[in-house]
C-alpha cells in the first residue's frame, strides 16, 4: 500500500507568526510555521505508515527546527520539531489525539539524516537531490510545501519528482505555498507589521495557495506530448485529480483510448469502425472542460486530443473512415504489421460491399460452394475469404485487361450477371488486385517472421512501400 508523504524545506528566517487560511472555512491560530497549518489540516487522518519529512540545513536546524532555550535550559521559543510533535487534531469520533504519522522517519524528528546542503552549487544541489530521492519509497503519494524552499529548490524539485515518478512510480498529490508576502506587500515590510498594534497583528491572515493544478497541467502536458509524439493512447491512465467528476472524465477518456489502442493492436476493424470510443472521448472532454475545477490551459490540452483524432479522420459514429484513420495512425506511429493486416482486411471489405450493394445477398451466398456458406448472416468470414480468393487473387485472363474472366471452376460462373457486374467494377478490382497482392506479400513476410523471399527488405522499406500502396488504395476507394 502506498504511503502519504509531506515534504517541506525549512529556511533560516525568523518567521513572523500570523494566521493562515487553509481553505474557505478554515483559518489557523497564529503560528510562525506554515508547515504546522498544512500538517494540521492535511495529515490529520494519516496513519502511522505515512510521514512528514522536513529537510533543513545546519543553520536552519539551529534557527527554526529545535527549541530555543535560555541559559537555564528553559524553552523560550518552540521550534518546528516540537510544534509538529505537539499538534493535536480531532478525529472522526470527536476525540482529540496527536498526529499518527511519523515525523522524519527512521530515527525520529531529530534525525540528522534530513540535514542537507545549502544548494548554492551544482554539487550541493546534486547532494540534496540524492538525499531526498533516497528517502522516497516506491509508490509514495507526495505532498510538497514550497513556502520556505530555497530559490533553486522549486525548479529542482520539479525535476526530482519527475525522476522519482519514473523510477519509483511516485505521484505528486499536492503542492502548497504559504503566501506571507501578500501581507508584506500590503504593509511594505515585516518591520512595519511588527509595529502594528497586537490586536491588528492578530487579524492578519495569509492564504495558503494550492498549486496542485500546476502539477496537473504538467502531467496533462506530458500525457498529451506522449499521445502526439509517440501515439501513446494509454498516457492518460495514471492522471488523477482527486476530484470525483474530473477523475471520472479522465478515466472515461483513458478507457476509450485504451479500447482504441487495443483494437488497433489486435486489428479489430469491426470495433474500430463502430466509433463509440470517439463519442466517449468527446463527451468526457466536453464534461471535463465544463468543470469549475479545471483551468483554460488544461482544457486546451484536453481538446487537442480530440483535434488530433479528428485530424486523422476518426468520427464518433459507425464509419469506414474510422478504419482508414486507424490504418493511418498505425502507419504514422510505425505499427506496420497492424497497418498491413488492417489494410488487407479493409480492401476485402470494400470489395465485398461493392458486390453486396449490387446483387442480392442470398443470390451471392447461393453461388458459393457449400463449404463457404453460413446459416448466420452475421458470420461473414467464409464469404469474405472466398471473395478474396475469387476476385482479389484471381488473374485477369484478357491480355489488355478489357474484361474480367472467371477461372473455369469459379462459383461465380453460375451466378447470372456476375461477369457483367465484375466488369462494371473492373477498375476497382484491377487496381485493388495489384495493391492487395503486394500488401499480402508484405504482411505475410512479417507475420511469418521474415521467412519469405522478401525478407531482405529493411524496416523503412516496409513503411515507405506500404504508404505508397495505402495512399493509392484510399484514392481508389473514394470513387466507390
């Protein structure tokens, strides 16, 4: 089970105590430590397996982590360590208790393993990077307080957490910033705030900004880039916003994209043709973009997904254009084996439809030998296979291709008007036969582990030749 981790960096400034606003309904008591407010609200329901990690320099450890004492050892000012240890929260039963999560695990709140360099050089930054990364476990859910992070830390943390997400499968769940400077802008300086009357100081409230949406934007950007650059249709599967309506929309988009990916990988052109996955994607993107919890930047990125699918020709209804779009997609993202297989079956489908649109279905079936007939009108495979052998694989017997003659044993010889019908579609079958047979050779070469005579072709040769064949086939099908 993943653990929740709150990470914060502690600076050396003598922080002035103010109230902090956690959310619309929650304003804290005065405290110099924004970490106290975040921990009190964020970590109140955390368990003993969760933890708070406070990284600090040797100087900030002395200034703000440990308690200040006088010469007699009397505490004159609490540091952040004891402040966190003394937090009391009310649980769901109404009972008061301490936080259950660990503070600086391994050796406790005073662990010196959380002491870091100041980060003023590349070497020191590398040391901080290594130390924080070392503390993270696989699958950690990270909450990051950047309020008192040194100037370089927020940028550095972005790299670190992306690195950890890749190597340890961690996830950023929240980023928070205590905006104390909002008060200093209003009163021009901390010195001016200190000169205010105590009753005025007690009314000062600094907001805690939730910057999690910035992280979500980065994650959507990464997923959208993976989608656009590499055709990764599963890139959205790990996006979670922690808001039910958004998570439902993202899950629907992810599921529909995974469906499409599965259909392409397994060449299920019937399901690709259906187009319901596109309808689901479009509905969910519209719903996502209408939410009050999303930003315009996030909406633009999500809309770019549907725009890219539309650019390939995908539509949210049953249409052959979805099959052509899927083949184009497979070619664009170097899934040449899937492209060849889908194209071969699609060409048969086009030829089959040309015949079925022009002759009675029962008559066409009746002309086939008994072993190719079917009692199930939806089971078209035997008929399609026979069609492939009869029309697309047979040779033209007249030297100038002026007419099509069936071979002596062709079952279509017994179908009245079949010769005339085939000749009406002569251009289609002449052109399709040429390209279909070559696509079949390429497909068989790949499907039989390059064991045919065409095995010497380079991978790019497959791509280039298929693109030429496929573009010509699309032009042919446009007229039928």
